[in-house]
C-alpha cells in the first residue's frame, strides 16, 4: 500500500490536505514478489507448549525470515510434467524460443527433453485500408511461421 495525498485550496495553497491509501500498480507489486521469490525461505509450523504456532526455517542453518520475507510451507510441484492431481499441465507441446536463455527458452522450458521445429502456414489480415467513414477492409494473407515446441 502507498499513501497518496492531494492538496486543495486557492491557487495551489494547501488549505485542505486529503490523504488515502491505495494499492501500488500491479506491475510494481509483481516485480517486488518476483524479486522476493528467489530468496524465499522454506518453513515449517512449530507449536510451542503454550499452543502458539510459529514459523521456523525447515533447515537448521537458515536465518529466521523477517515479517517482510516471502516464505513457503511446501515445495512446488515439478511443472515439467503433467500432474492432474496438482492441476499442472507440464511443458510438452509448449511453444518455446530456440534462441533465448531466459524462462521462455527451449533449453529451460523443455526441461532437458529437447524440442522440435515445425514450419506451418497461418492466415492473417494484411493490406488493410480505411474506407470512409467507418470501415476497414483487409486482404487475407498466408504467412509461413516457424515454431519450436517442447518434446
């Protein structure tokens, strides 16, 4: 959450200041979560004699997470393979980027199973022209595309 304030008054004077809290932009929240994801701590729930539950690192030599750290209780499933009970589809037949070393790259996305290259034709709109007043007329063109799909 972030605090946003607006001033109201004659010619820019701040006679009345109104403030409220609002969510940060979605992209900013996503980037913050992504940066915390790699450093997330695996924890377990420990109940004390006084019946109070606390989170404790699952491994001994790991520092206790702060209130602002990201924690998790269970390991993630293996997303490489289909698992109906977990609701994961696997990466078989997924389109990947053969030249990328990132998350969309075939080396990473296909989980070491390799990929195949397919050339196919798709139909797209092309040579579009605006026709007065309110129409757009397009031709239909066939274009060859090369796709890389995980085995």
